[in-house]
């Protein structure tokens, strides 16, 4: 039977050298709005900004998304029994959105964790815990996959036959802890035999012979029939790195553990694509290797997932160092994501002075004492809130990605100036085509290993020491590209003066040869591993700095200057440069002199006024805790 198709086609295609969102053949701004507790009043505010793309959540089961905090479910369960569904929550959300915005297009975030009745009815597909209890699903279970596929197809059948089909743009497949394809902590100790058998099958495919397995594991008696998963939830007895000669069984356990998650995402995206005849957009949260350093979470197989032809986009929140004066990068190597033709969409869950508390906005969802302090509070200053939203917008515009404004409990952006940020960001994308002039491309390249944390016995403490360089590198007065190690042989290095191999514990022969080649080409290469950093300078003897894992902005700026990397500013303010956009975010304000490495036409995008027809210097006076944004056209 021919698949039932959606009425609109939403896809990602290359445009101006970048993966871009298209709806019915038209380039569409990659910006959306979402709220867990969306109401008509909020949707009306968003529609007035010109945003017509929305997300809302839907849940197969009744369990909350955070099994540690105990948060309640945001919607009623859809999957009530075998072939029995209740789609009323989806109908309610569609009706709210469409009553506010008849032009709306919707991507549904569909949470695939099963309902409790299913877990009890299918113990062979559930996570089997050490105390004998059952928990939701075993992510390695083919039975869970197949049952969930049927439920997902039934949901799609209903949607594609419903009166809402003209407004359905895609499905964001979600599962696991906080909807982000993390393992729930209880699943770290999943004793379901199907998990062990899947691991042994994985080993057989990887090593092909027992001889190879024994050599890799350094265990003379191991076979494909008796190999065991290592305990990835044991207590931390020492903060140290694993031994490459004796701990390969741990590394393989983590590789299998993470690939299971990547395979599940690709599997369910394929279901959506096939059921909709390729008309629906597909995406998921995954690849948080640049911020989430606990390997048990399961986010170390991004390079594998990027090969899936059924996936259109990936997402993460911005890193949670949510303070003024710091960069909030994506949690993944988005240049690798783009290289493989996938769109990156940031979840901008930015707290503002309007941020509400979950306990005040809902009943029976917020656990007592949870979601009330710390990261759940926004800045008191309205002005700072606007500056932070502009920082989000500037980063997306300059680096060619999109995102949704995540108004988690509702009302976080319900302010004229904040809504203007959303409106202007949408308009800027429409009015100014996203091209990236050669002269504005970064001179610094960072390469990271998404498997770094696999080697970390402390579940990420040592990994974070290295990756925390994500903060000082953003204060060097220049921008940088970020790629996965697995793409290293495919990168064109000509534009870069500095290459930083950040967290590659050991180098392959090809990587060592590449460093020597880059040195001969006049490049500076930093290699930071578990022991320190080696400075490979052109024409000089390599300089090893023992225990030098973390760097200060001033130290990096000195290396950048010696290597010929242009620094737009001498201060440690945050600067974003790319695609004819230049933005500066400052905590202390004052007079700022931005030095361009070229002459350019500079335009104020808010007034479309030409500030200079030809200049290589921009002098501005900034307010404390503020963000500025300019159009820059190199001549």
C-alpha cells in the first residue's frame, strides 16, 4: 500500500553552502517556538512576531521525563492499550495553536518511552534492574523497537488522516531521560539478557574473530559467547584515565552503549520518513559530547548517527553556563553536523526576568522543592534578559544554524522588547541571505574526540578539565570552527592558522603525519591530551607543557597573535563573526574598538542605515551587560 503522505513537504537542503530548512520548496527561517505549557495568549504573541513554526510535546506513556527529579507528565498518555490510543492531547495542542495562528506549521516532539501497562505486559523488552523490578524499556531490545514502531505508525496514520495534516511539518523523535536520548540512570544497570546478547553480536561484527577480540581486550579466555558488559555504574574509586592496554572492554561497552542510542534514533526517523513518503521533517536531541561528559548518558556516537539518510536535524540546549559575559555554545561539534548535511537547531531555553516557576504554572507536575532555584531562575534585570536573547540570536545568525525559543512554563518572553528579538531574528534571516564570505571565516579550528569520556574513570571530571577550554577560547577576540575527530581527514585546513586537537589522548599515525604536514605549511598545532599540551610551532622544536590542560584567554590570545590569527577585539568580550554578521557581547561595557582584517561596508540592521561605506574599524560605546549586532560586508 502506498504510504499516506503529509500535505506539506518539509526538508533540509543545501543553500548558500549551508544546510537550510525548506517548506514546500521555499527557504524558511529555521526558528520556532515551544512551550511545555503552551496557551493561546502565548501563541498569539509569537504569531505577531512573524514566527509560524511551532513545537509541542506528546507522550506515548504517562511517565515523567526526569526520573531523578520525579517531575510529572506534561500531557496525558496517548498509548492506552494494544491498538488503543487517545489523541486528545494532540488535538488540544493543535486547536490552541491554530486558533492563534492559522498559518501555523508544527513539529511534534513525540516521546517514545512506553506506558507502564506495556512494561508489565512485556518484561522481556523492559529494563531489568538488579532488585528484580522492571523499568520502562531496554534500549537494546528489538521487541521494544518493533512494538514502538507500530505505535508510532498508528500515531502517524491518525495524524496524516486528520484535519491537522496540512499543518504537520515534522516529528522530533524523543526518548530517555529528559527527552534527550540519555539513558535513565536506572538503565545503566539493565540486566536484560537481550542487552548482553546485542553486545556480543556487536563484538562479533566489530572483531570478526575471537583472536582479534582477545588481542584487543588482552584477555586470553574471552570469546563471543562469554564476553560480558562491564559495570558502568560502579563507584568511582580513583580519578584517573583508563589503561589502553587493559581496559578496552570498558571502551567497547561504552561504544556499544552509545551506538544503541544512535541506532534507535535513526530507526525511528526512518519510520517517520517511510510513513510520510519523505514529506515530514525528522530530528532528535543527540551528540552532547562538548558539554555532557558522563559517558553513561549515551551520547558518544554522533559520527555514526550523522550517516543516517533519514535524519534531518539535531538539537541540544545551549551549554548551561548561563551567565552574562560567557559564550553559550551548542553541546556538539556543529560544523561536523553541517558537513554531513544536517541542520542544527538550538533549544534556546533562555531564562529571563519574566521566567515563571513550574509550581506556579501547573498542578501536579512540579515535585516539591524542585525547579525553584539555581538554573531555573532568570536574571532580575529586564535589560540583561534582552541582551542574552540577542546573544542567542547573534550566534545562530553568524554561524548558520537555527533553533526554537523554548518558553518552558510559559510567559518567559511575554514582553515587547523580548518579543522584538524573536521578530527581528526572523526578519533578519528573511531579509539577509545567509552567505559566509571567505574573509569572515575563522582562523582557528578545534577538533574534539566524542569518545574522550569513555576513558575517564571519574565519569567525566577529567574530561571536563579539558573541554572547559570551550569558555576561554570564546574570549580570544576571534571565532573558531568545531569538528569531530572522525572528520579530520576531510577538513580543508587552508583557512586556519591554528589547529587545536583538544582531548585526543593518543594520536594515530595519520594524525601524527598530519601535524607534521600542517607545521610545514606554517600552521600552529596544539595537542592537548591527558598529560598536558604539546605546542607544535612551524619551524620550531615541539614544546611539551606538562599538566597544561586548561588555558586562560590571555595565553591563547598570545598564541593566536604569534600564529597570525586575527583578533577583532583586544578585550575578552564574546564576539561572533560570520555570514556577514558581527556581534559583540560584553559584561562590562564601555568603549569598544573592533578592528577588521579587511575594509568593509558596515550596516546597522535595525535601521538599515549605512554606518560606514568602507572602514576597517568600528568604534562603539556599549552599555554594561549588553549585546550589539552589525551587518559587515567585506570589500
